[in-house]
C-alpha cells in the first residue's frame, strides 16, 4: 500500500522536474543574460567575505589568514572606543542625510517634469543632456568643479568680482564642503536616477489620466493623485536600497575633495578604511570597520523593509 501511495508523488515530482527543465530550455537565453551578473557578485561580493575572518585576528600578510593569531573582538573594542572613529561616523551620517534630503527627491521631480513634456524631441534632448554626466568619472567631475571654483581664475569667483563681491575660497573653506559635495552628486547622478522612475511612470494606465481630466483635474492634481501614488512602491524600494548604503558613500568622490582644511568634517568611513588599511597597514582594524559598515547596512535594510510592509508597501523581499 505504501508503494502504491508513493507512486503518484513520484510521478508528480518527475513531472515537476520535467516542467522545470522545459522552462529552463525555453528561457535559456534569458538565463544566460543573468550569468555574468551572478559571476560578478560571486567573485567580487561573496568570495571576499572569507576575508572578514581577519577582523578577529592580528593579521600578518607573511603568515596568511590561517597562520595569523586570533584576538577575538580586540579590533571592535578599539573601534568603539576610538573618538576619531565616532567623529568620522558622524561625518558619514551627515553626508548620507544630505543625500536623502537633497539628492533623493531630485530624480523623482525630474522624471515627473520630463513626463509632462509634450514635445518628444525636446524630452529626448533633455534626457540625453542630463544622462551624460553619469558617464564621466568623479575625477573629471571634481576637476571641472575645481576649475570653476578656484580663486585663481575660476569662473564663479570671477563673476563674484564682476558683480562687486569678494572672492570665496570654495575649495579650502570647510563650510562649503557639504554644498559642493551635494551639488556634484546631483549634477552627476540626478539624470541617471530618472530612468527607473520614467519606466514606472510609463507603465501607468493612460485611462486614469483621461478619467481625471473628465473630472476636471488639472496637470498638478493628476501628478499628485495619479503619478506619484502609482510610482510610490518604486520610490519605497529605491529608498530602502539607499538606506542600506547609509555608510557606503562614494570613496573616490570624497577622497578627491579631501584636503587638510576640510578633513575634520569630510573624512568618512571609506576614506578612513583606506588610510588605516592601506597607508598604515592596519589590515585587521580596517576590516573590522568594513564589517561594522556591512552589519549596519544589513540591519537598516531589514528594519526599513519591515517598516515599509507595516505601512502596506511590498518592500524588497
């Protein structure tokens, strides 16, 4: 009797496996497109996790990971009792908050504005113009800013002098670091950030807008009551992903802006890891800092995802 009862299950399992193989064969080209991404994450994201072991060791390159002495939480204790670390941690959080408050809404606003443009030619032209800075490296972006803001012939300071104002040392005055940083982020990334939002807006049913116009809704009310609610789930997902990178800002960008005058407010965890890890050779301590960054990011992603689901959003998982 048990063999007879097991037969339908075996047949069902074989059928399920056969259907899975057929789907894999039918969609083989689509799965092949996924392979490079999987290989990238495997090599550069998952395999390096093995190196996190050295945050619990006094790692010596000539001894290797297996030969280095274990020290437990020594480096984490040093991390949390170091006043310099907490100042750098605060700097990182401040830059992240600037990103959320001043940069994150810009692609949404820009995407909504582009969606309202009637001329298809003008819309494509503006999209191309705002996309271009994304393909420039931070070295080029910061170099252009340097040429424009320098006191020795910079166009901004020359305009200030022309209008009877005194020159401003944008590059060395620490008070200008945050505005300069955010302006460069918006300039480079705002256009590229509109791609996902424009795709989400394009999927909205046009009949909703037609019904709103019949009810007498103007363009602004259509945006407020149709466009923004329709892309809310996309906004929430991207916000959660952005929160996950709370301590993972662009190393190259900030490092290029660093100087002796703005270092007290410009040094962030990424540049700190570079300084203590590569310049000073404290590999275990810098790995502990990276471990702490990853843990905080993971914790915030989980909590923000739970919070999003609590308010009725789908979240990222």
